[in-house]
C-alpha cells in the first residue's frame, strides 16, 4: 500500500568560508518523494512456479522455514551456512539431496547481529556490527568455539549489515555501510570497504564514498573487484541510480555529495572547504547504472559449469526491492553481462519477479546469493524464510 507522497524543500547556505565567498544567494531544492511498500504474501509453490527464467532454468525451494535468512557461505563439501540477522544466528544446512534440497538444518552459532559469512582454510568467518568472529569447522559441519578476530568496527546506524569476503590476495574485505541516508560521517570508516589481514590486523580503508555496498566480488578472469552500491533515498523516483563500481584501492565514489556520474546532491552542504564541483572532480564514476531504489544486496560472479558457457564470468545480483518510489522495482535477480575484457556492459532480468497481485504484493525480498559446489545458485529470501535454488536443467 502507498504510505506517503511527500514534497521536500530544502533551503541552505554552506557554513564553509570557501563556499560562502562564492555563493551569491540561497539555493532551493524541491524533490517529490514517494513511499510504497508492497504487502507480503506467502511463497506458495504456485507463486514460485510463476517466476520467469531464461529457457532451461528452473527455480525450486532449497530450504524453507528458516526465519530471516540473509547471507550464505558454501563449504567445499557442499554444506551451506546461512545467517539470520534478526536472531543473530548461523544455521548449517547439510545432507543435500540429489534433487537439490537441504535435508537438515542445525543452528551452529548465536551472537547478536551476526550477518556476513566467509569460509577459508577450514574456518568460518562471521561479521557482526562491531566484531568479526572466526571458528573452526568440524568434521560434521558444526563449529568450534567462536573467537573474536577483531573488535572496534564503526558503530551501526541506518546500514548495520556488514558483509565480508576473502579476496584473491588472501585479505579479508569488509563492507561498512553509512549510518544515515546522506550526511557527513564523523567516522572515516563508515561508508567504506575495509581490508583486514586474515588474523584481523592491518586494517585499512580500501575504498570510500560507498553508501551501502553489501554485494561485492572479484571478476574470475581479471581479479578486478566490483561492487553494487545503494543510491541515496529522497531524491525522487528515478534518481539516483544504483551503481556498479570497480572498487580500486584509494578511490572515492562520491557519497553523499555526488551520485551517478558527477551529479551533485544539493540537498546537503558541500564538503568543508570545497565546492561540490571541486569535490566531484576527485571522485570515481560508476561503470554502469541501474534502476533507482531497486536495492542490490548480494553479488556473485558465476564460475561453474552447470550453466551454459555464455553465463561464465557474468555476475548475478539480488535486488531486494524498492520502497522509496511510487511504482515498485527490484524483487528479482539480475544478470550483469561482462565483456571479454572483464568490463560490465549491461544488466538484464534473470529471475523474477517476486512481485504479485498486480505489483501490490510480494512473496520474497531477496538477500544473499552464492554459487553451490554443484554449479547451481542459492538465493536467500529474508522475509518468507526461504532459500531458492536456481539450476540449469536444459528442459
């Protein structure tokens, strides 16, 4: 249902002396903002059967009744670990049937705010808001005692969901979202992608100006790092776009002052001591833009052999779905095509949509996405407690 349609007006003068010297008069910005939240309905088998896929693909339920599953990690033996941010838990899914359905679900950890997961060298790494934990994976898939690898990450706010992955360089990369929609962050580590060594030391900022890049992964052929960032809310139904960025070390991607390609967010004051234009010239543009407010969550490059060859080295992205626009978008899985040089060239629907009833309701809001050892993709729905399996059957 539609909750609100608002017109926001902002009149401001910068407190920066450099900007005041140039400003001749106040600036006025008027933006229309809409809120529309489709109603939630159950993920029935009939609704799942209506999901559209390319020819030869099939979507089935891998597991269900899981509460609020968010992020996942797959062990070399095919076991799947899934976090639940509401409970602060990690659940092990094992005994995978030949038909591709999990047989057993066992809770293996519970600490407040657990979210991001990564596996390396027989250990599971788990991100909470201010901590990173690590535990040995035992022979039966259970976890040994959780040890605190790191404390002292930035405080949470609007975006508390930390995600983490190991890069080709062996370092642990950790996404830290912004505390707000659009503001000057007092902590320089908010709205960044951080690097940590495997033992939790040598923390440094890899990239900044990222409002909330939950999904990121490395291109399998080039090892270039790509992330899908959430655009700022309350700038209209059609802007700003969601952004695909190549996340290079030391780069600044512009949030909160700049969005899209050098577009200026005049709803806030410019950076201290600079004009918007001066600051924008120092930022890195996205390589690809996607529909505003679709809300990208998980990102996974495909390296398996189950899908046809044309899908190899493309990225698959879960779109959790909009709320800050009149007509809903997202609630689907997107394929991002990459060319032979490893550059993103376009995005298209892959599976969807989880919208139903004339787009007035949804039966899934998608979160994490991982590639299983058998080459299928697993996708978590954190509102109906389902993990979906996307497989290529050729039929």
